[in-house]
């Protein structure tokens, strides 16, 4: 029996919601990536509403990031199995190790809400961010999601899921995100050409997924 026509719908939704959620987080966060810890605390103290939205979005979006990585590999697995597998493994691993990156934000938000001294909060947040385990996870996330995104971008092009320029868009968007985050700090650049471009590329892949036939999306059952 073929897979129902709606079987690819959840995959398409996950492809969009993961990167779109990150784009929204980057748009609303009350500080920027190159800020010092003291500036981060001051920004969150000045905009408690945005800080709360960012924290809750991080909780909600994280599972969809994991699922988006799996969906990208799933859609490319039949025609580009090797690179799709490597791409998913690297990207999923990066998201997993980076999933604790939001802990300092949640800690700062809680301490600011309690009314602690900002200097004390900054010291506590710096201690957490400088912990070896936290640094390892953060650095692995940065490198891993760059490499993983390039690999899955190549995979969906080699699998003929989307045109080459869509893969190029996805592959280039994350280096632009890094540039806009720390090299030439610019929120608009990140929201439009960083994670925003990633969202657009993933949305085009999602559209291709919705147009994929049942037999292409899911292997038929084996007759016994």
C-alpha cells in the first residue's frame, strides 16, 4: 500500500519551522552576538519582554531544528545517500551539542527577573559560558552547523530535489550568518541574508517535498 498523500506534510513543516524560528530569535534578541557579557545582561534587563520571548522560542524551536536536519537527509537519501547521511550526522550532532547554548540566556533572564545586581549576573553568566563543556558545545555547534549545512545543501542538489542555486543559497547563508554575527555585526544582514536566506532555501526544499510522489518520499513495503 502506498504512503498516504499527506505523509510528506510533517517533513515540509519541520523544514520551515526550524530555521524560521531561529530567524525570529535573531530578530528579537535584546543584545547582539558580539556584545560583552555585561552588555548582554544590560540588554536583557532593558527589554525583559524580548528576553522572555527569546527564551521560550529557543525551547520551542530546538526540536524543529533537529527534525529539519533529519528531513533534509530523508528527502535526499535515495539519490545521494552517502553525502545525505554525513550531512545529517554532522548537522544533527551540531544541533545536539549546541542545544545548551541558550542556557546562559535563561539564567540571565531568571536572575534579572529576581532583581540581582547586573554585575553579579554578568559574572555568573561569564562563568557558565567559559566552562569547558559549554565552550566545547558552542564551538562544535558553530563549526558543525556550517559544515553540515553545506553537506545537506550539496545532497539535495545532487539528489535533484532542487536547482543548484537553491543549494548554493543554503550553503552560503550560514557563513553570512557568522559574518553578520561576529565579523561585521549586523542584525538586518543576519535576518535577511543569514538565517533568513536559510529559511527561504529550506522553504523551497519543503515545496519540493510537498510535490514529491509517495513512492519517492517513502520506500514501498516489502512483500513477504
